[in-house]
C-alpha cells in the first residue's frame, strides 16, 4: 500500500500512480472474474488505431516534461523502464517538472509515440530523430529498434557507417564491414566520411586492402532474466494461471493491458505485490517480452502466441502491432492462417480486409477444404462466401481460354474495343448509351428495312446489305458491335440477321457512342422516306 508520502514501497522513490478506470470503475461489471471473458465479450476495435494525448495529464500520466516552454505529460514509472537517465531524474526531483534542454518539442513527442503502446514505426526520417535521443537518454531498447531498421532497410553505405559509429551500433558496423569487399570504391569526399572516428577509418582502410572481415555479432536474445528476481524497477509479482510468476513493474504493464489495469485498481486497498492474470505461462512470457524493451520482434513463428496473449490481456497496442503484420503483404503466412488468427481473436472487422489478398475464386474453394475450416466461426465463413461472390461476379476474373491463342487466363477487367476506330473503353456508360440508341430506333415506326438497299444513295453502301456485308467497314460481323477482352483474352462477336435481331444485338453493343449510332441510323431512315 502506498505510504503517506506517496512513494510506493520497493520503487526507490517513484511515486505511486493514481490510475483511473473508465466505464464502471474498479467495482463495476468490467472486472474480469471469469477467465474466459475475453472470448465472449472482448472484441478489438476495427480501426486498430490508438492515440495518446501527451499534452494533457490523466490518471497515470502526471509527470510534466518541459520542452521549449511546452509541456508533455508522462507516467514516470513507464519512462523509467525505458531510460535510466529519466528514472534518476524522477527520483531526484519527485515533485517537480523535468526540464529537457537542447531538444525539440516535436522530437520528444516522436520518441514518446515510439515507446508507448501507440508503437509508431521507425522510418527513414524518424530514425535520425530517435537515434540521438535514445543515445543521450540511454534507451537501449530504442537503439536496438533503430539498429534493426538500419540493417533491414537500404540507406547510403557511408550514411549507415556514420550512424553506426556515432551511436555505437556495433552489430550494424560489423555487418557493414562484412559487406564491404576488397578494392571496393567508396566516395570519400562527403561530410559523412570526415565525421567518422579514426577507429572506423582504419577499419575501412584495412578491409578495402584485403584484411579479413570481422565476425558477425549475433542479435542479443530477449529472455526473462530481468523478471526472475525482484529489483527496484520490477517489484510486483504477476502470476499465470499455471502458477508461474514473474516480477514486473505493475504501472508499466497496466499501460499495455486493460485486464492488468483492472486487477491493479482492484488491489489498491492492499499492496499490489501479487496480481493474477488468466493466461498460461507461455502466453505470459510472450506478452512480457513483447511489451518490455527491447520488445520481442514479432515473426511468423511467434505471432500466434503473442496475438492470443494480447487478446486475453486486452492489449490494444499489441493487437494493433500484430494486426499490422497479419495484413502486411510481406508476411510469409497463408491467407487462411491469417484469417484463422483474426477470427480466433474476434477481430471480425478485419476479416474482409484480410480476404482482399485472395484474387481467385478457386483459392476460396481451397481454403474451405482445409482441415481446420470447421474451427472457423460463422462470421469468418460468411466473409469467405462474400469474397467468393465478388470474385465470381467480377467480369473477366474467372479462368477461361482465349479463342485466339487458346491460352488460359484470368483477366482482371474487360475492355471493349470498337473494330472500326479501335477505340477501347471499360466505361459502363457506353453500354447504357448503346441501349438508349436501340430504344430510339425502335420508336421509329413506319420504316421498312428490307435488307436490300440497292440504289438508295446511302453513302458507302452501293448494292450491298447494310447488316451483313463485309464492305461496310465494320469488321467481320458487319456492325460496330464486336467486343473483345483485353489483349490475349476471349473474343466475342455478334451478327445481325434482319430487323428482328436488331434490339438484341444493340443490347450487346458497347463500342460506339450513342451519337454515332443515332447519326448513321437517322441518315439511313431519312433517305428511305425520300425514296418512298
């Protein structure tokens, strides 16, 4: 129980946070008394968006940071887990705002969004902002994240070497030296080269002249060593339903888990030194490694246990991180596995977005033949049927054989081509205009079309059949109505035989505009009246 001075026992001078719980309070119906409540009631937000307003204090973020005359509010327990520098400042100045000098307000806000459950990604712009702050405040977890980004993304060679030298990223530097081949030509005239330390310059010189490459430094493993024993930072016990327990910082975990926050509030009347969580030992282990710095990198091999733990602990930040990976096109997982994981965690609003990766209806049929198909919910099966319906009703998506080259193909769209002017269009208005022209011609009564127009004086039609002659200039079918798929697809043709076939043929004609059809038809009808 917090002491009268507001200092939590075992926290070495850090004040106890006053966490407020929305929607019912600590004694309301939101308390998790049933271990399976998450499977019945909890459903993550479909937007998987998470925003934190650091400009205003709340129940947990009460410590102000003053930067350039502006304030940002943080939880001192949370930032203490990431930075030993900030932790020492919080202990030395328990009741004062922390003044951060020689930094920019926007840069500190970027750092807070990267280390909190918002989990903003590191990119080519922010890596140059986060690295100096992480280095100055001794944030090893953020330095590790930036180093992993630089290893997996392309940047200029000397730019990476300079960053590795400046911020002591030894693993990145070793990989760059191994990448550098003897007699390799480098541009040594830029400012980045002159900013290198003498040690790195010597390493580059020796490597370019044939010295052996340094040994590759393996990535530091993420283990549970920090949670085995109680210390000044991790002083509360969290216990899994299998009985295994670890020491954690309760306020840090509460920032990531709604379930843990509720349990912490329910134990405020007593010392929060033993908190039970309704998950297995493996799920608790994966959850702690995923939220604590340097934060376990989620891969195809561990995403299942991390996602299930995030659901049971109601961790919106971790759910967002897992969902982004499942919806990424670069993830090496089948669509059925992704769909099953989202369905298992009741993230129903993301099912349709996941199924957009399926481009052929036969793939949906293959998914329905999987052994674990019966484990899917009715909602997931209905989403599969919806996607199947869209694929089968989209023109050109079905597999078919081209009449010209006999090659099977599944077209993404249909393009209509006029055989006279070779104009292509996939605008559905063209069909409507052609149908309107057909209706206009039907209203012209008293006009007799004999099929033989010899001597009518019609331009370009000398003694020939208007509807069937190949001399009309309209292609093989004698009418500007032949349709074709995009190159390499099935050709479709319609041939008119007398006035009875006119409406049906015009219903399929989508190549000429209504004005062109009406102009030709009108001229022909006027000449017929004059002859009569």
